[in-house]
């Protein structure tokens, strides 16, 4: 891995982590996305995740040989114990895959991990960046995903409060403006990290 190490990007759901990740990619960073890696794991029919969830919840969580994310969400976002079990299954597999990808990178590596603090992954990162938005902005962005208010509330409640994440991070991005303002903040943070 490069000398600066691995940089964590986190924040609340609907705060704009994916947009920030694209901004960092345009600034010559190697970017990784925990959710995308999770989807890869869900789509491996003979993989460890699919085998484990079928053993636990049966074939009702499978659709076309892959994990049915909607069915899984219905289970885990209504039961903290089930969510905890799923996280304990998936988090080590995500990190293992990430480490293989980024250990030879010559660029700064930014890893988007929505549940970074919830998973107690702080120790793996040299620095942590948190992206923040107001609850109203979060809600409006999440409604565009065609989720019901109940689904949105369940997902927000399953995560640590974004204000607490912001307090614990080394850097904060306030994502309440336009794309140019977001990019400016990303540039400034990279300058500070490399310094």
C-alpha cells in the first residue's frame, strides 16, 4: 500500500458519499466502494455470502441465483440481531477483497464505507473523512430512490447518527451546496492529507 495509507470515507445515508467518491476519483485517487463490493458478494451464486444467507433464511432471499437485496433489507432493517449477524458475515469479506485491491496502488486510496464506525474499522485507516448533509436533504435524496418513509426511517435508524460520525472523523465535507463546492472541499482535504 502507498505510504499515506488507506483513507476512509463515511457519512449518513443520502449524504452524498457516492458523489464525493466520484469527485475523489477525478482528482486521481484510487476509489473503492464497500456497497459495490457487497453487491459483488451478493451476486456470487456459490460464494460464501449466498451460501450463508440461504442456510440462515432459506431460498426466499434468493432471486435468479443471487441474493435478493430487497428481501434481505426487509429482514435486517426490522431486526437488529439479524442486521448484526449479516454485518459480521459480510464486513470481513469486504475488507479482505479491498485489501487485495488496494495494496499495490500507487495513488491515494479512498474507501467508501457507510458503516465504518459501526463496524469499528477506524484502526484500518490513516485518516477518516465524513460527509454530512441536513436531515431534510437526506430525506429528499432518499425519496428519489423510491423508498417509502418507513424504509427510509429504518435505514437511517440502523446507522450511527451522522453528527456523531462527523465528530469522530478527521475531516468533514458539508454537502449542502452544489457539485463545485463539494469538489473544492475534496481538493482541500487531499491537500491537507498529502501535506
